[in-house]
């Protein structure tokens, strides 16, 4: 469907999940708007398109900004909305205000980051998957989608560009002819105000932008959705483990809260976690670069050596003959990927480079490097000449969610206690 709806479409879909019965008429209007075709666009760029597109591009380069937005339509049924918010690029924002329709004024408040959206409904925060259409900047650009920009006019420290706005949700029947102006600061080429209205002012829409790169930080709620119980296998739990686990879960995209107990640790999350990823996040996290050879899974390891399976293929174990480097031998572990397979890259320290240089006589001997995380090999590769002595590139072994966390486990360090996965259950309002 070609029709474009502006911010109130996401406002309605995000804020009114608990008010569907109250806004049936308003939703009917928005649904009808999807059936209206776009205006035919003239071929070629309009005179003011360069300045307008540059201003929008500059806005996307900022770290953050704040905005206000107001809209009004006296078409039946009459609707009105006023909102204020902040955007932190690339994917975090918050806005609140009210939407007024046939059944009165309804306050709304939403916060979003990544693929998660929080809505304040019935005196409590709820969490939802974020709509692909959400995002203030995306909706703003759609309001300026028609290539109808007139020649910019210099007015003091501003450029003003007139255009035809794409605001069909405020004028679904097309009975009002809307015109708009975008005001751009000439010094920084950033948009500060966009105003649109009908000749009789019965339909209007206005956005004001301010506090470029100076927006106030957004405080997010935490909604308990899942509870993971981790029995403690050690004599006691080290308190720093909660900080280590928080960092690991956060880098994997999960916010957490913890409740330590005598013999277990309860981890609360807002989203369900894959079982294999969860087990990897709670692994002790001891890393080691070893030297070994591929072995036979059916045969025991030779006396005095350790047999460790590949994380992605337990039928291919490596016989670890010696330990070569610990985590102090590299500064970072980075996941990369070619068309055929993923890799883990170790950025070696000076000491790490010297240690591997001592083993140069083993190049092309059939020996293999093996990067271990506890009891599994997550990357391995033949001992051979490297064009860049500061970098060791190994073929990764394991699922993509697991491999993405190897660097995180290196950065967070090992856990002080041992844990196992006990249970994971959904939290209900009665047991929060």
C-alpha cells in the first residue's frame, strides 16, 4: 500500500494497545488513509530538495536532539495530539504527551531502544516488540517524502523552504489543501521547525527541534518478564559475579536484575533467552590459547593430554598438548565473517606475538591453534606463517549467538563462582 502515515500512526499503534475500544473511530480513519494513493510526483529534483535533504542528513549525524510535536484536525471526528521527546541515534528515543479523540484525552508515554518498546498503560509499564515503522526520524522524513520543495528563501539566519507535506492521516478525505514550511539554520544546516496547515487552519501540524547534541538522558524502566534460576555450585557466591553477568547479558542485548539467595541466583529478564546462549553466558569464562591436533572422538586422549570438543561439532575433538597464551596475551577478540565461514581474530600483545614467534618451527607441521572457553574449543586453525604477526585469525566453531559473545566474555572476565542452569519461567504479575 502506497499511502504514508506520519508519527501518529506509530503513536496510535504503540500507545493505544490498551485503549483499542476507545479509539475505534480514530483507527478507522487511519485504516481508510491507507487506501488513498500518493500524489503524482514530477520527474527530477525540486529546487529546494538539496537544502532539505542536507538538513535531514545532518540531523541523522547528531548524537541526540529533542523535539516537540503538535497536530490538529477538526475533520470529523476531531483529533488532536501534543507530544515532546528526545532521540538518541541510532535507535533510542522517548516521547510522551496526549492524544485526544472522540472519547476524550488519553495520556501516552513511550520509550524505545533497539527492538524493544515500553508503553505506560494502566499505571504500569509494559514491554512490546518495537514496530519497524517506529522512529521519529523515519516518520519525519516520510512527512517530507513528496519532492515538492520550492526555492529556499534567506530570512536572517535561516533558510525557509516551502513544500507540500505528506500528512494524509490528518486529511484522509483530501478535502483540505495543506502547505508547509521547513526552517533551516544556515550556520549548521539543521532543521529547527516544520509547520504545515490548511488555509482555514482546521488542519495543522508542527514539529520543533532543539538541544542538538544536548538532550537529557533517557531513563528506562525494567519490566520483569522472565526469571532464570541459577543454582550455585561453589561454597558461596561472589558478589562481583552480578556485575560480570550484567555486562555479559547486556552485550548480548538483554537487560537484567538480580536477586541473590543462599544457594541460587535469580536473574530477571525482559525477554526470553535461547537455552544455548544462556548456558554460554553463565559459563565460568576461562580463556586459553592452546596448541594441539585433531583427534579421534572414539579414542581417549593420550595420557597427560586433554581432549576438548569443538563447540560446533562434538565429533571433532582436539587433543590439547600445551597451553600457549592466557587472556593477557591479546587485547581483543573480534568476530568477522567471510562468505563461507565465521572467524575469530585475536589482536596479540607484544608478549603474545613473541610467544607465537617462538613456535614458528611448528609451522606447517600439522599442529593446530585452539582457542578454548572453559571446556569447549570456539576457534581453531593450523599453525602456519601469518602475514600480520599482530593478528591471529582462527576458524570459529559454534552458533552465531554463541560466537558473538566470546569477545564479551573476554572483556567481562571469568566468574568467581560456578553456576548451572536450573530453570527459566515466565513471570506473572502475581509473582513479581
